[in-house]
C-alpha cells in the first residue's frame, strides 16, 4: 500500500519498504508485494494433462498433481527463471506468478495472478503519477531485499 504522507510504497503483506515491489498486472494497483513475500506465495504452476475430447472435438484438460516449475528465488535484478511448458527457456523474467488465495480468498486477488514491477506506466494519468514514485530505471536500482 502507498504511504500517503510521503508517497512511499510498502509491501501489503509484511510492510517492507525501500525495496523492489510488484503489483497485479491487470487488477487495481493498490496491492504491493516484495520479493520475500512473493517467494513464499509463489504459484506451483501445475501441469495440465489432456484427458479427452468433447463432442465438438475440442481437447479437455485436467490439472495434473505435479509441480511444473521448480521453486524460484528472485535475484538482485528482480527476475526469476522463465519456464514454458515446464522447461527452462534460458531467459529470465520480472513477472512473478503468485497465489494469494490464502490472504484474499473472497476478493479479486484469489488464486494465481501475475505481478509485475510496480513502476509508472507510460500514459498513466498525471494525477496518479505523483502517487507512484518509481520509474523503471529507479526500480532497477532498488535493493531486492
């Protein structure tokens, strides 16, 4: 959440400040999460298995009970290994998939969501920019922990 007195952001779960923070990619940006909390809340990204086809020939999938991606740690650049279909691509991403259902079971934050660096967005309304102090370059300079 933002501290309205000085415009500093804090992790919504632990209150940590002056570190890299992430926020939901497509939802209201009033929730912030730090690297430590994101690591604890990371989604297992379960593998889906084809179990048949429907009457129209479309594939039917079920969640398989095996973890698709290994447990990740956020590095000092704010990135994690990028996996596609359970395979490491050799690339890194700053988009983290977290499961916040433990904290937000009855809200829009339940289940797996993607969180992205909490930075100003190009084209953001001028009145909002003052509430969001970090440009991407500034975010990269912040410590991860």
